[in-house]
């Protein structure tokens, strides 16, 4: 990419202003012509700094996922305790990148659907090359989970969230890619991977097949800033509406056609506070179950349909209607009914009855339909959240004697059926 392109782009007052906005409370990194990197730590405070750096050889700007009280106090020698003291928050960034842009786009659409299913409104931008960045601002997460401040568990929480989402979307991505290609032979030809290497008896490892990288959050990790240029393509890392992912055209990201700024990426002003609580709880529960020793973990597989009479108290109380936390209750209920082998017509009928007849203030019909459609399209069975805190917060945790011996509502059903 010619430096003249960078100079012209970074001299645009709209671009300068947006890069400064998104850099607030963040460490900033730069890349220069020849692949060299600027000094770290660094910050951006004034729009004219962007233009000056462009004229002095900077080709791209990168910002930290973490927010800092004073980014200039950061150092490669900083201890974990020092980093925790400086960190005032963090945003989850889902970095979707694979060699085939059409597959990256399918993955991005599926991640957006999964986040919306969990009640989260994602923020999206084209990476500038062959992938996507999807963000959840810190304001969407709770301040505290258990006894820990969420700002202090950046690496643990972001890793749990990304691994959980990767597991959650894998089957849905595979279904979409098969529908797109129409023939598995086309997938083999495109990827160069032999059929027997990814078609396993226990399923398809679609994440490795398409070399999908959901980058894990590491301390002081930087991502390309919105409206930064990409050295390899010369394209703008462009924020777009989530619903426009499938319609995206790379021509939109040419710097010379840029006429206005979409300040929707890493924008903390329009975030619904606490909207990602459910997602974080589910991810941490999932990680806890995965990390338990196999001989300790209780494998819960239910055979045959489970009648409501054998449901645990929390699910019976949910079905009687809830006042607060209806979305969280619905999330748990859908996963529970699916794992209890109810048919789709049965689930749809029961959920609609619950929403319309049992809740004093029903959820919007469109939201209910969206949740049902996600489950219908995706075959993976995900257990509901583990016991106590999740159900206490929506007022449905009234344990009986059996509840004190189990960790998950499905375990209750398993014990009842024995």
C-alpha cells in the first residue's frame, strides 16, 4: 500500500475524530511502512495526531481490548497485579478469520445469531482483509460474578466466552456450509482436506476444517481499530450493521468511497447494561464442566421424553410464569426441554403457552420466534445453566431434598428417572 493512500485517509477529519474516540482509555499500537511497529505503550488524544502519524509513515492503528486508567503506565515488565490495578474494564472481541472469506462470513453470521440468542446486541466490523471482528462492550457484562470483579478476570472470562461460543456454533456452521456448497466434494476441493480427515464417527470438526481462528483474549492484545487501513489490501476496517454481513461488498471498504462514519464499533453509549450476564454465566458454567476430571464429572444423558411431573422445582416454577428475568428463564427452559427430548411442536406449544398465559407481561412474539428458530436450526443440545445463582437471580430456586445432591437441572431429571 502506498503511503500517499494512508496520508490522504488519515487526513480525513472524520477518520481522525473516530480513531481518537475509539482510543479512549486504550493502549494504541501502530504499524509503519516496511512492517515495523511503533513504540508501546502509546495513546491517541487529539485528531491531528492521527494525521501527523500518517505523514510519518504509519499505515495502520490498533487498539487494546482492555481499558486502562493510564495506558502509558503499561510495560512489558508489568506484573499481573500491576495490570489488574491499571485495568478498568475490557471488551470481548471475537476475531473471525479463515482462508475463505465466504466461510468467515458464514461464521460471523452464526456468531451474531448466537449472541442475539443469548440476549446480546453485537457490534460488527469488517477486518480489512478476510475476516470479521465482533465486539461486546464491557458495559454489557455484570460488575461482579460470584465474589470476583469482572474487570479482574479478563483472560479467564474471555477465554471461557470464546471457547463456549466456538463449541456452541460449530454444528450450525457445518449445516450452513453444507447448504451453501450442496455437495461435500466441493468442500473437499476448496479446503484441500480429505473427507476421512474431517468426517469422524462422532461428528465433524468444522472449526479446524475451515481453519477458523477465534482469537483468545490475552493481556495487552491489540486489534485493528475501526477505520484503520489494512496493509495487505489497502481496505478500511469498516463497521457495518450486523444484519448487513451477508450483503457486504468489499467495495464498501475502499478508502476513496468513504463519505461518512459509522461510530457503532466499540461504542459504549448504546449498550444495554447487563445484557451479557446470561452469556457469561453460561460460558463459565461450561468451562467448569469441561475442566472437571472425567471420573468426577456427572455425564447427563437423558433417554426418552421427560414428563413435567419429573421436572426440578426451578423448571416447574419457570413454567408457572416469572416476573423478572424472563429472557434468562426462557434460555434455560428451551435448553432444558430440548435435552429432555421434547419434540419441536411440543416445545413451541409449551413455550407459547408459558409466554402468553403464565407471564403477566409476555415477551415480544418476535423474540420468542427467534429463540425457537435458533433451536430448530441447530441440533446441538446444550444443558441449561448450573444450579443456584442463575435461578436464584430470577426467583425460581426453591430446592427440595434432591436438589441438594445435584449441580444441574438435568441431573435432577436423571436421578428421578433411575
